[in-house]
C-alpha cells in the first residue's frame, strides 16, 4: 500500500510537469490542482512516517 501512494505522487508530479511544459496557459488551473494534490500526498506520507 505504501508503494501505491508513492506511485500516485510520482504520476501526479509527472502529469503536472508534462501539462505545464506542453499546454501552459490552456489548462493552467488543472495543472496546479494536480501539483497541490501531489504535495498534499507527500506531506501526508511524511507525517505517517513520524
């Protein structure tokens, strides 16, 4: 289960980078939502380790 969370985090960040570099302003808000979700998942994952 722990590996699945990291896979989701990586996919969200890669999706954000791809969207940001490819589409820029066209889907700007969706890209930033993906980044926020990825950051939240990273924070939650780090808090679970403590």
